[in-house]
């Protein structure tokens, strides 16, 4: 792998259907690699920036961190990040997820 962040997609069966995952390798300088959890730190920084820039929806950002919606909200609040609120795209993504879960018989409305 190279510094450009190459990766290979993997297909996995998740609790709510097929999930496609990609592993990305990031080369960190020694000083950053000495942090207690440099991988998580890098992922959180990536997600925060993507969320702030609007390239990641609330749903996408929470999924990348493996957090439910309200835990992701708490994650943002702890870091004083309030500049990108839950929007129409997030609502549509949540509606789509609810519809899929209902179609699979995993929830009832």
C-alpha cells in the first residue's frame, strides 16, 4: 500500500444486510504513532472534517465511527462541533434505513 491511502473493498453480512467495507492504510509520523490510539484519533479527525465540510452526512459520519445517532451527537457536543446540523439528507437516510428494516421484518411501525 502507498501513502495515497489505497485499499481493497470487502463485502460482509451485517445485522441489517450486506455491508461493503474498505480498509485504508495511513502512514503516521513517529510522534503521532506514539499516541494511545492513533488509528482512532486519525479516524475521528477524518470524520469530523468530512462532517464539517458537508461531504459526510450525519448518518455516514456516525456509521464510520460505529456510533448510534444520539451517541454521535454526544461525540460532536463533547468536541464543541455544532456547525453542521442534522439535515434533509440525514432524515432521508434514516427513513430509508427504517423502510429497509421494516421490509426485513426487523422492526414494526
